C-alpha cells in the first residue's frame, strides 16, 4: 500500500522534536531511520508482504520481481537484503547490507531502482575518485579517513564476473583494516547504475542529520548542531516521498497508455453513399 498520511505523521512526530545534528563522515553516522528506505519504496507501489506483527519487514515490487527484506533480529552480519528474480531477458541479482549502514545510502540505491534507468552514468570508481578517495591500481578505493573501503573484487577462480564490496572498519593498528562496522555487498549481476547510486550517496559531501542521542557507527563521528530545523528535516522527507510517488504514477500512466497506429499515408477514403 502507498505511504499513508498516518505513517508520514508518525515520521514527523518522531523527528519534529529532535534537534538535528550534522554528522560526519557519512559512513560513521549510524543507521538512522529505516523509513528513508521503506517509505520511498511504498510511495512507488511496493507492498508489505510480511507479518505486520513481526519485527521483520518484507516489501515486494508491483511487478513481483524485486523484494527487500529487513530483519533486525538477523543472526548474520546483514540486516537488509535486496533481491531481483531472473527474467527471460535479465539476470537475477542480490545485495546485502549490515546493521549500521546509514539508511540514506540504501535509499539512494532504491530510489535509483524505482526510477528509469539513466541513458548514461559514471562508473563507481569515477565517483569515488572525484570525491577525493584514494583509488589504487587494484580497483580499490579508501575514504580520506581510511575507515571505509570500496573495491571491485574478482573471484578466486578468475572466471566469474567481478563484484562490488564496500565496508567500514575500525582503524587497523598495524593492519590495513580493523574489525568491521558495516558492509554492503553487491553480487556480480547487480546493475552498475545501482552501485553508482549507492556510491554517490556514500560520497556525498553533505553531512547526515542525526538526533543528539542517536547511535552513531563509531565514537569518532563528529556531530555539530545543524543549521536545519526539525521541520526542514521532515519537509525534506515529505518532498522526496511526494516526488517518488509522482514519478511512479507517471511511469504507470506511460506503461498503460495505448499505442496508437498512425494512418497509412496516401490512403483513399471510401466514398460515403447518401
């Protein structure tokens, strides 16, 4: 079902009284509000197919090809799973994301998923390099603070296509990386424009807004009072949801628009008998 006024009001009630703090770097901001993801998909017509009394949330796309699962009781390191089924013309794919992944990163990907595929887009490494990440010759990039790593990995057998893996880790003392904080894994068939959308959200220079007592992903995250008011934070969410809803409606109208066959040129009209 689409996002209801009651659901948007619940989002507003939570955030309207919280003083927003600009939190950076973005990859250490913490998970934030999962409704950045779920409200966006619901606005595009995705429906909840999970038990409403369960902590687990499963959303399925209108064409039934894609589904997103969120399980805060997961016994694995992943809390989010996004999957696309095989079709006659496209390969299936899946991606998974860890608990402390900022919801805004996943929302960047899901917004791209429910939008028309762009005619062209930059490669993920191009986005990372433009954002000032250190890019090595092995298709690996490291954030300026050294805590987030993104790379295109090849399978050991060397035959399967390469896949993308992003993770944020504790600083490594004498090692490249310490214990993992969160991860994002995209299998080799994940459309590249979706990985680019994720990386673009990851490297956006703007800080993320978190409330004063929200859990961040690491103690080194820096928080300063935001120039945004609580109402501006709520309004930005509502505006995004309205935009996604409008785009989804336009796409549905276009898909159901009957095709018109032009009349053949030079056709002779029959004589009308009186």
